[in-house]
């Protein structure tokens, strides 16, 4: 069994380090000694000697066996320990307590290295004079040295061995294979990083120690190290895998292997080279490099390479986890219900569209299933393994919609999340972005959309960094965008950008053979057990269904609510609005395209106008119930809000209720005249 001995000034600290190493190296015998309690008189029996200070080595060097490897340990804090200190209000003045001036200053340096720079620390140690009478003190396990007048003590406990020390021990024990085991990964993840694994390893590469190169295999990036002239000193397994080299290349010049201008620049200038893309053996490889300084001089150059497509796939997996929303298309072309010639023709067109990568504009009345087709197109496309991100442009206020689509940087506006937020364009990278109700987008936002679609680049709100994005755009609307263009409400250039491929979804009344198919499908989905008389079936097949499948679903749910075994024609007539109030089947101005519930609300308000009084929501709900019309509170509220936005009604507070305006009366009159 291999042996490790830990020697520090204080036995308690050594025991703390011993506990950590025992968890990581259970098959190693570990001893702990402290100068405060132990006297070392004979040779130390150990394969690895871990000491806290070089002065300890000087004092005991005669008792160290020749075979032993000596490591001067370095420490850090865990994230949990750092969080204890972070509980102090930022900007506070705090005492930092240790047993000596040197140890106190060392503690202060460590706290700054791990990011605790928002506090004013005052060093305190036994014998220190003129200690400021501050109420808060921080100590790293030396509670006994804290002055008595301190009101609040934040004691993090002893520092822990950092990842560099752990790796040194693993290599010295020839147990590098353990570095990829769960206990090590858990320990490394719990630590505050003072320096990265790569930099800790690369400081040792100029000693050409092959054992440290093994540690680089823990990193999921290709790492190559060269001398200042570009001669390869070593590379990890990932670099071998990316470059597909079978022969030994250590000792060769990097330019013999990667003869690219960016590589030549990295070696000749010895300056930092940011991310560059090179094409090597039919593969895109990202490349970056940086010099390593030792003693004020460049001792080596570090090159980091990645397979670009592999990195893209990894980033896609991260995007899938961001926000926890699970942006995924669940519908396919098999989900589309219908056997009519109209829907079969539409499905065939959509399947052809799916094979393309161009933008798609889906048009159709409300409730026809535009998003269902969008999801089916995505799932049949080459982007099916990536995100399907859907957003309803009409349901989000414009300022919020802008930040949702493009993302924002920290501090971009009041209430912006710390660190900023990724936008939906970025989230949909390599996948599909579905913009429903595109006709509701303001002209200001249309300009930004146009630029992103044209340039395939996005800039977050409040940011100045251009981020490349590659997302297929599918838009949908139930409005006539050409008419909106004539009214200067929609940009012509944006229209032609989104309407490269177009798909029109036929309304349910144009596919009457699908009405009963859809009815029975919905009935089965909600487990409704009623049956229809033949008269009822005929009525359903002839009904205009201006709300399409959405109205059909409402009808099925209402009939299920009646809890009848057999549904007669009279039940349908009581549940469906009067057909005479449905909008005409030809295309009309907006005020003629009234939904059934809008027609009912209009009639209620017209009746109240004739009686020269307002009408409250509660009374309208009662009238709907009296007429056996299904109308939810939410639908009524949304309908009145729509009317108010169009200037058709005035909503008064208190008992006055809602009043039909002259503009609303004229709109209803035009609508009614068109029915005649």
C-alpha cells in the first residue's frame, strides 16, 4: 500500500487535509503531522510528502527518504465556504483574522483570487495594534484569534486542497486514472477556481513531464503545447482524435501538421489568437492559442482545438436545457386529421416545403391548425433534431417581445436579469423559429426582424456583440398581409423575406368530409360518450364553422358538459350561435370577420344601447346562460378588450358597465347590412 504523509504547522489543518485525501484515495495510507503537537525524530516512511510551507521542507529534509516525492500544497475555498462570506453585504468593512501577518495576507490574496473583491478587508492577527472596532470578522478556521469585541464571526473552516495539489498527488502516486472518477469530479466542481485545470497543467509541460499530459485527457478539448518556435512538446488524446494522427508527431513543428496562416501567426507573433476556423481533412476545426509565461519569458505556446460541428451539437444540448422550457415540436404530418381532397393537397404541399430550408408563411383562418402544420414541417425537415421555438407575437407586449426574440444584456433595462438572457433566435439556432400572428408585430420590430432574417445575425438588446444565428423562420397569420402593406402597417420587404414558400390552410367549411372525423377525434380525446342523431350530424356537416377546429372543439366540450347520452338537433341549435350572425364566406373588411362570441356580445350591447344603458360582464354572462350559449369569463373579457382597442366600446367603472360607441354601432351596422 502506498503512503502519503501530510505535515503542516498545525495538526488540525493536517487532519483536515487527511480527511479530504482519504475520500479521494481510499487505498492509500495517509498520515497527518503538525509541528504544534508532533516532534519528527526519525525518517518519514512515505511515498509522497505533502507540506504546507517550503520552510517545513528545510527543517525536515534530512528525514525525507530519497524515494519520496515532495509536494508543497496549495489551497482554496469551496463554493459553500465562499457563499458564507458572500452573505455579508457588499461594500462592508470586515476584519480578516489569522495567526500571523503572512498568513493573514495570504488569506486576503486568496479571497481576492476567488472573486471576493467587494469587501474592505482589514488584516488582524495576534499582536496587531490599532485594530478597527468593526462588528464583522471573517476567519478561515482560526476562530480563537478573533478579537472579543466582534459581534458577528464568519468562520469558513479550514481551507481545502485545490485541484492542482490533488492532481500532483494523483500523478505522484501513479493513480491518474482516478481523476475521471465521480469523487474527483465532485470535489473539483465544489471548489472555487483560482486557476483552470489546463493552466495548472500547462505550467508543468515545459518540464516535458509526460505524466501531466495524461491529466490533460480529463479536458474535453484538444490541447497541443509547443515550444516558443512551434516544436510540438505534447498533446492530449482529444487532440489526437480531432487530428486523426496515427504517427508520432511530438518533436515535429506544428506547421508541418497544420500548415495554415493562423497557425503561422500564432507561432511567429507569440500573441493570443482568438477563435479562428480552419478546414482540416474535410472537417471544420476551431483554433485558439495563447503563450505561456515563465519567469517573465515565453516558455511555450498552448493551442486549443475543437471539432466545430461537435461543439455546435454540444451547444444545442445546452440550449435545450436553457430556461427549462423544452422547446420541441410534438406534432407530425400523421397528427393532421382529415381525408378531404383539400387537406390532402395541403399536406402534400407542406411535405414538399419541409424538404426546403427557406422561410415559410402559413396563412389561414383562426383555428385551422397553423402551428400544427409548422411543427409537422419542422419534424419532417433536416432540422428535426434541433429546437422548435414558438412565440405568439400578439400575446406579448412589444418591448417584452423584442427582448424575448433578441435577448438582452445585463443592465439593458430596469428589471433585466443579472447576466442577461439568451433570445429566442439564439435558442432556435440550427432549428426552427415559429412566429405566430406575425401581422400583429409593430413596424419598429419588423425592421429588426428583417435585419436578422437577412443577415442571419442578432444583437441583444443593450449589447454591441453580433451573434450569428441559423434558424429556419416559419410565420403564420390569419390576416391579409397584402392589405396591411397597402395600409403601411406591414413592411413589403419583410413580407417577401418571410413568404419565400407559402402554405394556405383551408377552413373547415371547405373540407366538410373532415368535420365529423374531427368531431369524433375530439370526442375520443376528451372521453365523451354521447352519440349524435342523424339530424344532428347533418347539421354539424352544414354548419359554417368560422372558428374551425377551435370552435369544433368548443362544441364537443359543451355537448359533453350536457351529460346526455343522445344529442339531438335542438341541443346543437342551443349550443351553437345563430348562423345568420356568422361572417360571410367571402373575404371581408376586418369588422365583418366577427367570431360567434363577438356577434353575441355585439347584439347584447346593441340591445343595451337601445335601452340607453350600459351592460356589465356579469349580466352578459347571465344572458349567454339564458340563451344556452357557451361563453367563458375569459373569452368575454378578451372580446371586450378587443372591442375597446378598436374604439367600439367604452368600459366604465362601477355600475355603468360597457357602452357601445357610435363607431361600434356603425361597425355593427355595416356587419349586419352585409348579411342581408
